[in-house]
């Protein structure tokens, strides 16, 4: 009897501590998005060389991909609380390093570390989401709650770094923004360590080890994984790169660029609150086709005009597009693979490649071919994603 009471008390305590999960994921979203839109502006302040810009954007993306690829059997095998805390701490230290870096070597090393921390944090967040309250068949709801909380924080944080950097002109403003971001990230990591209970891997999960991916008998559709790349291309290429870069190239005030990022993130969050109900009602494929089609239209308009009012309006529509892709893609990949842990690991690998293509490609091409041509190219990529989603939908219907 006493043992049963003790177990009930422990369960109640654990449930109470788990209430902090979503608020802490929102706080993590704030810290991890503070500097994201200003990174491309920072590197343009440092150098006009497309090679230097490409290397700067590449180093962080490579760190994410290394974690996503070599960590497919590492991150899922860890206690998710430990992985979350470690990832956010690495991210914080790297941001401080970027803010204080006296030379290119430390700057680029900090960028790689930022990628490691970001990749671990994002992968662990997805794993934690399905462990907080593991309900069979309710993966979409678990991922939806995590994404809504994390991206709500992102909506708050995305314009914040730009506003902080705008207080002081030039390189110093960006450096202060990075240092502030790092301090915030370390603070949230400490809160994670204190507030959350253990989030151990499910029974039967192999022990954590670094190595190349092994997904066992899980297959998963290659087309769905390519679509996962497209979704993160949209986020990394448009939200964090093309939009702020276009604002700088067209000489918009910092407040206009920050407002565009805020509108984009805000509309994404607004749509995410209903996106999962739409998925259940009309299906994941229909939502995804609509999202990519809307992104195609928005990019086409931005390629044709440089009017600031249109820039802000299309930022709102891009946010709606992002919401549809963000809500749909993890659910689609997990459904194709049939196992949440393996599916999420595959999704993270594809997403990392998409981030690499989006951030590096858009940053370099924006300086080489101009903003109108860059948005035209983005429109072509997203139009291709519409066609690929049609293909996946037909295959799913015939299965």
C-alpha cells in the first residue's frame, strides 16, 4: 500500500514537472531564433566575398547535418532532457564565441559549434515531444504541440536580434546581439536542467552511439524525405536568408526588415494553431500542396517588385506557407516510415540538407544573381515541391 502511494506521488510530481516542457520549448525557440535572420546581414557586414559568405553560412549547416547524420543512433538513445540541455548549452557558448571572436578562426569554429548545438537541440526536441506523454497513434498531436510552442518562441525571437543589433550601427551591434543570445540560451538550458524530469528513451531503444544511420527494416518514401528538405529550404532560405538579405539589398530600414520577420513568424504561429485540425479534416497532402503553392506565388511576387508594402504583405503569406509545411512534413515522413523514432531521425537528416541548401545557396546566390532572380529561383523550387507532393499523394492513395 505504501509503495503504491509513493509511486502515485512520484507520478504526480513527474506530471507536474512535465507542464514546464512546452513553456521551456517556447523559451528555447526565442533564444535559438534571436540571431537567425541577422546572421546573413552580419556576414555581409564582415565581407563582400561570396566565398567568405558561403563558408560562414556553410559551417553552421554542416554542424547540423553532422549531428543529424552521425547522431541518428546517438540523440534518440539519450535521455531527451540531457540532450536538450547539452544542445542548448553548446548553442549558447557558440553565440558568445561569435560575439567575442577576435579572428576568423574562432568565428568559424563557433559557427560549427552552433550547428552542433542547434542540431542536437532540434533532434532532441522532436524525440522529447513524443516521450512527454507517449500516446500510441497520437504522434501528430505531440509534434504539433512541440512545433507550436517552439515556433511561437521563434516568432517572438526572430525580430529581436535585428532590433538589438539596430541599437548600435555596424559590426558592434551584431556582436552584442550574439552575446545577448548566448547568455539567454545558457539561462534557458539551466532552467531545462532544473525543471524537467528524466525523458528516457522508450524500452527496446538501442544505446546511444555515434555512427552512420541504420534504420533497420524501416523504409520510408524517398519522395517524402525530399519534401522534408523542401520545407527546411523554405525556412532556412526564405525566413532566415532571402527576406533579410532582400531588405538590406533594397536598403529598407532595419525596422522594416524586423517587421517583415515578425509578420512572417506571427502568421506562421496563427496558422499552426489550426493546421493540425486542417490536416485531420482535409489530409496532410492537401495542406502541403496549398502551402507550397502559396510559397510559389509569394516568391514570384517578390521577384517582380521591390515595393516595401508588398515585401511586408508577402512576408505574411510566406508565414502561412511555412506553417503548412512545418505542420505537415514530420507527420508525412513518420507515416511513411511507420516508426516515430526512425521517422523523426530520417526527417532531421533531410531537414539538415534542406537548411544547408537554403541558407548557403540563397546567401551566395543573392550576392551573385540579385534578389529578383533569387526569388524567381525559390519560386521554381517550391513549384517543383507542389508537383512532388502530388506524386506522393497519388502513391499514398493507391497504397
